[in-house]
């Protein structure tokens, strides 16, 4: 399922874009989940990195699309942004917020469908699994391949990733369930590690990204079997 947000303060434009999306969905055998917002400030408020595509009008009453895109990019560097505008010179500035494309009003279905073909084709070529993690001040999208390991401290979970550390409240068993079948192994009560980032095993500890993570005695045999199977499948 592709999650799409439509942000436009013109009700007729929103209705037309939804009509185009439903038509495209039927013609291309895609599955869309469509949410609509009537102004930039609506999508920015409590924004969560849960959309695949945002169709964003540039000229809106309270918060223009360019400003909204800047706020969105602070929390979500991956979402595809397509500007919908009647002024090409505004759309050209989209490179500052890494916009993928723009569509000029009045929007024709042919032009719109071509843009969707391009971005959905790119999405299908670069499918990466991710999980949304609630952190202080919002939500962050973490790609599973970027997570090195998860650490449990009391009622907090610390996601150690290639780009930094993210702290959330939760139980390790919940994180373990979400990461099941994704090459993660719980080597002890306090650590859930990504086999992809294991650099070595030494003195009963796993070496990864400068850290030494202890492997519990009861998990040692199972861990070595899992690691061997993983490495055998990646060589």
C-alpha cells in the first residue's frame, strides 16, 4: 500500500487529485491510502514520517507549500514531494527542499499519471523496510538496514543507527517482534542486534561499530548458528 497525502486549500483541486489517484489506482492495479489536508500547517502539525508521497500545493492561505516542505524535510528526508502549482517559477525552487517533481495547474490526468509512473517506479526499485519510532518531539522513520542494535535501559529503548541514537519508551519484546524475520538477534536481555553489522566475536562479546555487546551464555550457541547462517547466505 502506498500512503499519499494531498495538501491543498482549494477543495476543487483536492477533489480532482483524489479522482485522478483513484483512476490511476484502478488502471495500474496499485493500492493507495489517501489522506487530505486543507493547508500546510495541518500536515506540519504533529507530522509523522508515515507517507510515501506528498502532493503539495505551493500557494496556500496559512502556510505555503515551500515552508511546509522545509518543516517536513526536517523530520522526513525520504518522503517524495510533488509540488502542485500554477506558477512554474515557484516549483523550480523545489530543489531547496529536495522536491521530486512538480505538476502545473490546471492538472491534466495524462501529465499527472506520468509523474506518478516515474516516482512509483523509483519507489519499487528502492524498496527499503523501515519502522516508525516515537521519539521526544515527534516520530522518526528508521530503515532496518541502518539500525545497528537496540539497547534496553529500564523502560527505554535506544536505537543505535548509522546516523545517530534515538530514544523511545517501550519493551524489548515489542521491538523484537517488529524486527522478527529481519536478521535481528537478541543476544542478551539488554541487546537486540542486526547481524548485518556484526564485525566479529571476541571473548564472548559481539563487536560492532566500536561497541562490545555481551552474548549471554544461554544464547551463545544459537547466536553462532544464526550468524553462520546469515554469513553463508550473504557470501
